[in-house]
């Protein structure tokens, strides 16, 4: 299947906000206002799906409402890009209802992380359209510590040139959305090379939130692992044994022996998965022994986060003490 890269967005672009997982009703009016002001500042026009405010007992809305907003966003010729409100648990409910022909005929940016990577991987598997793991609309409501996230968002979605995933200067795991004034930041120690295999390794990016990615196994929405760079991350409620289980399941899949590198987003400290434990898990997988594995990369459920293309092309280089992660085509 041919890879389809959506047109880049830029100043004046029209972004449609939809809620494929949880509702906009969960986001405080104050944080919505901050996000809207930032979009105005960077020159992006916003509109919202008709059903984004609906909220049921699952803090979401019906499949019909969510599919309607997704289809309308792709079909609307004035829309240049699509942004999820927030993540959640139920994007997978939409996969059997999506009009993939409509999406393939109207390629445009779809961006969001966590559960939203379910959609990006499925759409890429069914159509070849590249999707993006990156900030939600709600992420733009962050007042402090958002600079790295915004710069990466622009690099990936505005510009066509290759860019490097350099470590952020500091990171945070605090509930920023509940108190914007009192934040806790930690100095970033940088990427951690768990498997130091020297050389240049290139491939197609697949993955995202590991738990959501695992749910696609054995379905028509599972992307190929052939010549892939697998990027995975997890939430703070995941126990070490569950992370090991999900990773092992991924490595049992067809073509797993053709994975070129594994990149692991920073795992929240409350998950209890230290670098030492993570290293032990990785080194217990014989299939990973001959490829580079790099942890503490800036994507996932801590902030800031990088934006990267699911279906895009990545090059991982390790030489001596130096390592580089370059997004080549996005």
C-alpha cells in the first residue's frame, strides 16, 4: 500500500477539534480559553465538531456522534487538520464504522496521543494515510512548560524538513490541568540507550500508547511491522508486569523479527518501572538483542511531548556515546 502524506498545515490553517474518545465537557472553561488564545496566537483557525460537548456515563458520546464528527471533519474541504480533544479508552469502537475510502480521498492531518493512536494506526493500516501522535486540543491549555511541545508540533506538522527528537531540558508529571500556577519540573537526564547497537537503522514508524496498540493485534487494523521503528509509551497506572506482557505480545506478532529499533517514551514514575527494571524487561527479549532500544524519549504521558508521524519514516543512529533519532519524512 502506498504511503499518503497529508498536506502540511501553516498559518491561517483551519483546525477541526473532535472528540473520538472523551468529551470536551471534561475540560474546564478556563483551560479551553487558554487553548483557544494560543491557537489564535500561532495563527490557526479553530472549529469544533457538532458533538464534542456530549458527555455520557463513560465521559464520551455515542459511536454515531463520534463517527459523524470524524467523517464531517475529513469531508469538509475547508478543514486542513483535525485535533482530538483528549484521549480516553474507546476510540477502538469507531474502527468498524469508519469510511476509509472517504478518508483516503481527503487526506489531512489527524493528531492526538494516547488512545487516539488507535485511530492513527488503524487509518494508516487501512489507507496508507500518515497520522500523528502529538498534543490534544486540551494540551494547548497548558500555561507553563509547553514550549517544547509546541515547537515539535510545528516542526512535524508545519515543516517538511527532517527534524531530530532532541531531549527536552526538563519534564513534568504533575496534574497541570488542576493547578496551572504551581508546577513541578524535573531536569531531564536525556535519552537512555538500553541496547547499544551501533549503526544507522531506518524504518516506518508504528505504535503509540502500548496498551491501545496491543488491542489492534489480530484485527484488520494492525499495521505491518516489516522494517518498522516501533515507538511505544504507557500510562502511570500500568504495572511493570503488564508492560512486559504487552511488549511480549507485540513481539509475538508476524514480522516482529523485522523491527529495526524500539523507542520508548518516558514512563510516568508512578508506574514503578525504573530504568533498571525496564532494561531487565528489554534484555529478556531475545528478539530485541540485535537492534537499538532507546528509552526516556519525550513522548507519551509526561510533558512535554514530541509530535511524530505514524506511518512516517525515522532513522535511529548510534555511534560511540552518541545517539540520534531523526524523523526523516513526515
